[in-house]
C-alpha cells in the first residue's frame, strides 16, 4: 500500500510510505516512479508487512501520479500500485 501527501510545496521534501506484502511471506524491494520523470532507487530487501519510507523533492509545479512496484528475490515483479496523486504548488 502506497501513502503520501496530496499537496507539497515546491522545493520541500515529500514523504511517501509503502507497506509491502508478499503472499509467500518473503522479502521484497520497493521502487517508486514519482510522476515527474524521476524514479527512486530500489531499496534494500525488507520483510513482508514492513513499511518503507521514501522522500522526493519536486523541481516543478503540477499534479503528479506516484506509483510503486516491488519484487522478490527471484525476481518476480508486482504490478504497479494504484497511483497517489500529489499536487506541487508554489510556496
């Protein structure tokens, strides 16, 4: 599950949390697409059920759809998550 703010001020860091679930109970790595053409790196493997924190600083105003994806050790990839829409506005 991906959670994040609906509104972010330009230049401020935005925090997004992803709680990962693996039906097999294995470890997963998470990746985010920020909607502005930038992406996160894959983090370390974490246990199913854990929450991972990501931070991103937007460089332009607008409305962006953030999506997440994860994979296990095999690697088997998940589908992309439902988007979290964030609006970036001038301070």
